[in-house]
């Protein structure tokens, strides 16, 4: 167990270093740009479009970074900007559906899923979820508290390039520290799951679930890997499972529709904890949407296959 913990700790350090190199400069840059005419000008131009989702123009920054790079880059941007609890929650929901599009879309292509399906599902879910939450949730207007970074600190008046630089540096360092506090224990936990072969156990538990969602049981390993490890971390397991288990194109596509809405449930849920939003509703929304969407698509697809089979049978008999 000590060896497992050590490996998980080292992986956590490497992940923290990798994504810290993204979070640190982004947080620092945006913190400084807030005090120049550049960022306010960009925000002013984008604000009308963001209002459709109940967001201020600032929200475009973490959304673009989250989709182009990853969630960690988006969190770096959020830590350097002022949002309400509702805005942070909407951004988190959007990013939970749609993030790391370049990397994770590449995983989908590697396993044989069509790119347009993944992009359409993820982007559509993000947009629809944001609009629905904005319309239904009337609360959350209070200022968001970012873990160690209080609202008072983020709103602290600074003047002069030295003070601006020091304030940005402080926010950037605290962003990386919070990343390490979340990621290192998370990677240790994932390493334990992998070394104890719990992913294999979980895949066996998933067999009835995959069947109920309209997929064959041999899809369970692919689904379990994506659900626990995510599309990026679980890519190797998923690609290997597709080859070894003989997963059909239909089942693989349906599985990816599920994982597009809900993957890496541990990491992608806990990583938002320092932003001061309710993470359990975030997890519930992802699971509910994934189940309903996947079951609906599978039902329609399976009925279509059944109808075609019957049609062919009637034609053959005639």
C-alpha cells in the first residue's frame, strides 16, 4: 500500500506541475489585465452573448480556456475574476459537459467514435444546461468565495504596477496550492483503485447498468474507465477495452454519449470544490442528464435496428 500511495503522490505532483504551469501564468496574466483597458474592452464586446446564459462578459474567459485547454486553466481564470455563486455554478456545469475539447475529442477518434457526434453532444449539453439553470434558479446572487481567496482579497484596491503584479502573483500561487490540495489526494485515490483492480470490479458492477442503458454488457469496462478515470486518464484503458471486448460501433457511440455528459465523476466534481459552489448538485445534474440522454438515444437506435430487421425479414419472405 505504501508503494501505491507513493506512486499516486508522485503522479499527483506531476499533474500539479503540468497543470500548475497553465494555471499560474493564466491567473497572473488575467489578474494584471483586469487593471488595464484590454480585458474590460473584450468583456464589454462579449457580454451581450454571455447574458443568454445568465453570465457576465467575464465568463467568456474561463469558458474559452476550459474548452481550448482544460478545466484547470478555466479555474485559473475564475480565481482571478469576480463572479456570483450562480455564475460560478453555471460555468462549472457548462465546463463539466464541455471541456478539453481538443484532447478528449482525440480520444473519441482513437476509439472510433465520430467527432461530430462528440462535439454536438457536449456543446449542446453545455448551452442547454446553462440556459435552463439560469431560468430556473433565482438565487445565488451573493459573491462567490474561492477557498483561500476571499472576496475582500479579490476586490482589494491596488495601484501601481508593483502592487498589481504582487496581487496577481498572490492569486496565482494560491491557485496552484489549491490545485495541489485537490489533485494529489485524488491521484493517490485513483492509483489505489487501479492497483487493487477496482476498475475491473466496477466494470462488472456496471454490466447491468450498461444493459439497462441499451448497451451490451461487454461495454462495461469502457464505461467504467471513462466514468472513474475520465476520457483523458482512462484513454488507454478504454482503447484497450474496445479492442479486447469487441465493443460494437453502436454500443461504443452510445457509451461515449453517456461519457460526454458524465465522465471522471470524482476528479471533475471535486476539482470545483475550492470555488465555493455546491458540488453534489453538479454531480447529480451530470448523472441525470447522462442517464436520460443515453437511454433515449439507445431506445431510438435499438428500435430503428429492430424495424430494419423486420423490414428485411418481410422482404426476404416475400
